[in-house]
């Protein structure tokens, strides 16, 4: 069975590589072919467009940056894939998008007799490389059962959250917590440093306490050494918090703290930190004008 994979950035390239390692026949496409070359060297085939890919596969994964990018490859123009996939094909969208967008894509796919799962992931560069991602999946249970062996090639757990859009909903909740925790911890570090406490001492003291989010232990070395090389780009955290705010507007939920965190990431974007790791939000708080 041939599998298509569109979107070979930090996450997608590593996810696709794990499918290859498990012996799956893979056809890949990316906006820039250069990013696909390592996979092509490992035996993947190249599709010149999403539409060309759709003619050759029954399953397509997408791992793209934002809703507009997903809509473009799926729907827009003669090079999109939805109108070329055979009936009953399965599209698995791993992109981080808002739930209402996932449900809109489900309607578009259903009109073309294509099945859809929204299956965004929790995890960054390292977990993607080590096949340790968490999948949050929305869609029909039968489709989840069919997709599970493929998802397990790339992740350590697959959580079926509910119907269409619910995987994307859980990803919004996950990243809302992630972004706010990073802001809160960065603020605490800057405050502690102003009092004369070193970052090393704060990590040593807080790491085993219940007040520090466990994921921050994985960011310790980066923050202690002011190494903001990218694992999860700050610009995508900013985007996810923006999508969470849009979704909260749709549902009537109040997100006062999350919106404050979002605006701090906005300041980081304005400071040119978008392509650095999202831990770089610390720099905005630390910097003295």
C-alpha cells in the first residue's frame, strides 16, 4: 500500500522518515523539493503536486503550518488533492488547526467521498524523530482503527478524542497549556534572577516540585545556556494561541490569561524571534531596554 505525505518541515520530515523505517512505501511532496531529498535518498518517491500524489495513493497525511496551507493543498486549484483521490480514500490531517476548520474540511472531503481524520500531535523535534509523539484524533472509530497502525509508527500513544474536529480541539487545549506554562516559567526565571537566584538553582530546586510543568525539564539545557535553536518554532506557538483565541470566541469561552500569553508571543514575533524555539519568549521578558 502506497502512502502519501505532504509537508516535510521539522515535524513532517521526521514523521515520514519513521513510516519509511517501518517498511511503508511512501510518496512525498513539499513546497520546496530540497526538504524532501533526505527522504528520497532513503527510498521515498516524489510527487510533483498534491494532485499527482492523489492519483497514486489511498491514504494521504498532511502536516502543514496553518489552516490556509492545508486548504491550499487540499482544495484550491488543479494541483490540489481532494478532487483526485479515489472514493473511500483516507486523509489524515496532522496539522495544528482550529476545530471549526477541521469540521469544514470534513464536509469538503465527504462531498468528494473521502474520509478524514484530524490527528494533530503533541511533541516537538526530538519526539518526532524518536517516534514518541502523542496523537489526538477526531473522526469515526472505524477510520481510527484503520489508521492506528500507521500512527503508531510515528508515536507512542493514539488518543481518540471524539468526532470530527475533536482531535484539533484537544490540540488547542494542549498548546494553550504549553504556551502559558512557558510564559509563566520564563517570568518566574526572570523574577528569580532579579533577586540574585541563578537559573541553575531555580531548576535544581523546582524540578521535583509540583509547581513546575514536567516538559520544562526537557527545556532546561536550552534555557540555562540561552540556546534558542528551534525544536518547536515560536511562530507556530503564536499561531496556535491565536487559533485558540478564535475558537474561544466561537464557543463563548473566556481566555484572559491565554490572551495575555498570546500578546507576549506577539511581542516576541515583533522582536524577530519567530523562527527560534518558543522558549525564546524568555528573551522578551529578560531584555532590558
